[in-house]
């Protein structure tokens, strides 16, 4: 089987543990021959991400990047520039909302909670795209992760659904802006996956049960399936795809009831 990403370097933001979708994507990128750079948010994550990086590929670069702090993003890009790293792909797998805003009615969302969810989950894609674009001198691919809750009401997804809607709109506008530089921007709408962050959504197990019972494939999404879609988008096979939301959710998005 050919290594679809040989000779490419990818920046992957959002690897938190072995159950995160970003980790599955990192695994797939390494499998396909890519060199990867991982980031962590805060000292608490640093050692964990470094251990995961060594398991993925010894010598993998691990750098700090708190996406709500512009100076952290600037420091990351400056470090990559000093090392003369040309980026071919960037994966944005970052989202956050206050737990209380996911456990009470959406109408009770706090102003601060709304702003936080938008900043981390949506605006950060814009900030990262702006930062990495100059390093994609041969063109490239930017991929983010979204969810069906952006366009349909999913119980207890609340403010995160609104943030994902903004994220998907940002994908389209970024694709238009960066297209002349041969930089493609897409989103993968993954089905619900048992990640650490998903545990913050009340009754998440019922969502998993519902998808498994009603999706055309009668099962939930495997993170490896999402990772393979990211490989496609980062590879030359996806060279004509930009501004899209690609569903990898066992077909659940087509169902009415």
C-alpha cells in the first residue's frame, strides 16, 4: 500500500490522549509516511503529549500552543520558521465549552460561556489558518473537526453546536481566502466518539445508542475512519476538495427518523 503522505509535514493540534480523534489522525499520518508536529495546551498536558509523540514516532516535535493566547501561536510558528519547516497540512481538533453550558437549557447560556466556546472552538481555526498559511509555501491542507450538532439540535450539545456552526462557516470563508495560495480548508463531521471531552455532554451514552440503532451502517463511528478521511484530505488525492464538510458518521446525517 502506498504511503500517501510521504514527504509531507503536518501540524496536529488537539492530541490529548489515546482516545482523542486527533491521536487517531496522528497515527494515520505517521502510517502514511508524514512527519508530524504535535502541540499541547498547558503544562498539565505536556508530559502526556510527549509520551504519545514518542510512541507515534521517536523524535516527533512537541510544542506548546494555547490557542486562546496569540503570543503562543506566534511562538509556535516562529519556532517552526527557525527550524525551516515547511508545512503541508494542519489538523485543528480543538473544542471547548463550559460543562455547565452543556448541562442546562441553551437559553441559559452565559455570555462568558458563549464567548469561550466561540473563541476556543471556532475562532482558533481562523487564528491557526492565518499563522500556518505562510509556511505552506507549496500549498497545503487545513482540516478541522465538526459535528452534526452544528445544523441539527442535539440534546445537551447546546452552545457547542452554535460554535460548530460558526466553525463550518469559517471553513468556507477560509477556503475562499486561501484557495489562491493552493491551500485547501475542509471539515470532517465525525459521528459521536467516546472521547474524554464527550464525557462532558450529559446523557452522551444515549446519543451513542441512538446512532448505533438508526444509522444506515447500524453502528457508531470508529476514530480510524475519521483519521483515514483526514489522510485523504491531506494527500494529493484530495487536491480538488476545499470548503467542504465531509461526513464520517456511519451515514447518520441522512436519516430523518
